């Protein structure tokens, strides 16, 4: 499909973009409708009469005579006035690099773009020029070149080494919407698919070795599903919102680690060091925490406030001073646990097994409904 820009009687204002179909008579009919005149002839920028539609090229700027005023058209395009038409060659100085093009290239293909409005009529925008007469545009020349080529031939071509994101920003800046849509599709298709596969022990150890001991290691939101992280030094690592479902963390040192809102369901943390650990709102349902040490000699209390500890096995764990406020311990096993100074306000303790527990000075709040606790020793 060819598109041309039509003006009346040599004028350079109020042009219309028209698709060229069929014969020359069809074009004159379309021109009459678009321009609101009785079109009788078609002329090029040099005043030459076009008598065959095959002579018309894509993006041509043409002039339509109104009735029998063909002489007016020719007069308008003779002499100095001819230099003022839309077929003018002009030079753009974009970020210090010059591009030579025609006014019709900037105007015809994207008539609603900023470039079209800047150069449709001469000096309407008061465009600044350098000492050589080139119009100054303060943008990146590397990103502007693909846009100019698109306006020339309608194809998106980006040379190697040019970031499509930069071209996209230029297309948006100049208001070239069709090109922006093409670039968005190109960028989206070129991005690799998101990798949600869990990290392996080997990958994580390599990650650990590449980080200095003085740096905070951020593993926030990472996927460690089923990973073997047993016996590793994981002190002070940020596992906030990480997926550790079914992971093996037995004998790991998690002192001071941040496990807030992490998923530890069905994980194994047997004999792990959890001194001063932060496990606010952690989901540890069905996890095994047998023989864990939550007591920090420095006095920093492990915080499990709001944690989901349903069906957790914490048998034999050292839990002095632990904060279990509003945590859920339904059906948990707390046999032989030391809960000296523990905070249990609002904790759900339904069906908890406390056999051989030590509970001295704990802060209690009775949850709603009956609590059935197994008492099997006189030492309770």
C-alpha cells in the first residue's frame, strides 16, 4: 500500500495523508473527499502534472488543483517558493551527529509524531539551528538513527551493539507509537524465560565462597526447595520470603539469620543453631526442629512471633526466652523442651505434647477453646 500527502493548490498547510488505490481518478475522488474540494489534477513538487498513478511513489508529497486552477498550482511551485515545499532536503544535528533527510520523511509516515509537528511547517516550532543551518535536537544519535530509517522505509532495523531499550525511549519521546509497539514486542521476545528452578547445594556454596564474611548475603525470595544446606555456616544470611520447603538444614548454623515469612514447611532443621533467629510469620508447618538451640548467650531472643508451627517436632530443643507470641503450635511436639522465660501470649497450643517440659516464668495467654496437654511426669 502506498501513502501520499496531499496539499491544495501548492499550499504547505492542512495536508492530508491518503492511501493510493486503483486509478488516478480514484485518487482524485479520495482527494476531493479528504480536502473538501473538486480535485481536477495532481502535481509533483516541481509543478509537473501527473497523468499516471504508476508514477506515484510511497511517501510522495503531491499537490491537488481545485477545479480549473492548475495554473495556480504551478505558480505556487515556481521560483523561490519551490524551496519552501515539503520536498525540501534538511539536516538534523542530533546530539552532535548530522543526519540529512527530507521534510516529507519526517512528516508523512507518522503525521501525529513530534517530528511531524516540528517540521510540517517551516519554523513553526522555532527550531534552533547550528552555524551550518542544521536543526539542533538534543537526543542520542545512536538511538535516533533506527527511528529515522523506520520513517524512511517502514522497517525496524537496529544495528548490533544498540540497546533496543534506548530506541524504545526515543520512539516514545517522539510519539511514534507504532514503532514503540514493535520495539516492546522485540524486547519482550528477546528476554530469556524466567528461571524458577531451585538452587542446588553446589551453586549455593559457590555463591557463599564468592562473598566476603563481612558482607550481608541477601537470599531474599530465592528458591531452595528440597536443597541440601546441611552443616553449612549460614549466620546472618537474609532468607526473607525464601522458599525452603523440604530443604535439609540439619546441623546448619543459622544464628542471627532472617527467615521472616520464609517457607520452611516439611524442612529438616534438626540440631540446627537458631540463636537469635528471626522467624516472624514463617511457615514451618510439618518441619522437624528436634534438638535445636534457640538460646543466645548474648541475650538476643529468637523471634517466632506469628509463625505457623503446626505439627512441628521440636523435641529436646533449647528454647529459653523464645518469642512465640500468637504463633500456631497446634499438634506440635515440645517434649523435653526448655521454655524458661518464653513468651506464649495468644499462642495456639491445641493438642500440644509437653511431656518432660520445663516452663518457668513463661508468659501465658489462654487461647479460646479447650487445650488438651499431655501430662505424663511429676516433674511438670
